[in-house]
C-alpha cells in the first residue's frame, strides 16, 4: 500500500508538470504567433525589394496548393508597370533542416527567366556553406542552378528543386495576371 501512494504521488506530480508545460507553451504561442507572421511578411517584402529593387511592389498574391514546394505566388510590378515579374514563396526540408525561400523570375522578351533567390528561413545544418557556395553564386550568375556540388549538396539540391518547382508553376499557366 505504501508503494501505491508513492506511485500515485509520482504520477500526479508528473501530470501537473505536463499540464503546466502545455499551458506555458500554449500561452507562448498565443503571444508570439502574430509577431512571427508579421516578421515573415516583412521578410517577404524585403526579399522582393532584394530581388527586384526598391520600386517593386506586390500586385497580386495567390495561394498555390498543388505543388511540392511552392506555397504562394506574387505578381510583381512597379509604379510605371515596366516591371513584369513573379516571386514564389517556397518551403522545403530534408534531413539537414528546413529552408524557406523567395524565388524571383523576371520577364525577358516572352519568357520568365530565373532572377535570384532571397532567403526567408535557413535552418539547414550547413546553412553558411549553402548560402556562400551555392545561393550567392546562383544569384550572381556564376553558377548554373543544376550545379549543386558545393559542400552542402543536399541543401543545394533542395534549393534547385524548389526553383524548378517554381518554374513549373510558371509554365503551368495557373497564375492569374
């Protein structure tokens, strides 16, 4: 009987600790979720400026659901309507972590050509290697997006696949002007 009280007291103590922890996590989420969404929206806006310049603005936002990595498509223009571009918010993960990118395409003649990538979140284990040896080099045009050998090959492969997923959204014709 003495052991039964001990086990019961231990179970109740652990139950109180678990319930308290759940309440703290829930409260923290309630307090921070709006700020997290606001920060992500700001990163998207900053990314569009990085990709297309300070005059670029979002003309239209469209949710994308039938693609592996692409979550949103943004139609980009400027005040004089001389800019015709798309930006795609993508999210993906592999065994090295999560990455979320803004991928830009600018209209050149009659086609949309890859412009650059802006990082929203990079939680990859080899994030700095990926950014320095792959992302910065595809952004400056010195590397082809298919050349993923960079010291963070799995991350680069994921980024390449995200870019190709965005290209397939463009060629699908589902984007609304």
